[in-house]
C-alpha cells in the first residue's frame, strides 16, 4: 500500500475529487495547509498598501491505495490539478506498512 499526498491549489479540489471518485477511489483526507516553494509568496494590495503574503494557502489531499492504483491516482490528480502555472503543487508517495480500522479491527486493504 502507498499513501499519495498531493499539495494542490484550493480551487482545484472539486475537480480532483470528482476525477478520483469517477476512477473508483472511495476515500480521501483533505487538510488546509500553508507554505511556499518557488513562488516565494506573492505581493497583494489592500486599501492602497502593498503587502507580501509569504505562506500561500494550499490544500493537502491524502489517499491510501493499493500499489497497483498509484500511477492511476497520480495521473488523475495531475490532469485535474494542473493549471500550467508555477504553484500548481507537488505529489509525494510513501509506503504504508499497516492500516487498521478502529471500529471493526479490519486491517490493510480491507480497512481502506
């Protein structure tokens, strides 16, 4: 099993969710996060004054899938989240050793 973590633009969440649900993915966790990368923040104006927003608002989408689904999930996220502009985000893949559903005690793929 693998955990796919995608940092995406907030307005792309619905497209990513629809794409993954249509592909058969049944669960995901979404968290509001803040950060910066190559964008290094952005300058905005408020009532005539300029100020710099150093940490930009993003969303982190986490999905645990079977090894065979990883490439499909990556492709779906990229297709739905890409704008072609700097700041589209990143995808991280990590190994998951074990998953346990607290309510039933099921483990691994049955728990996902």
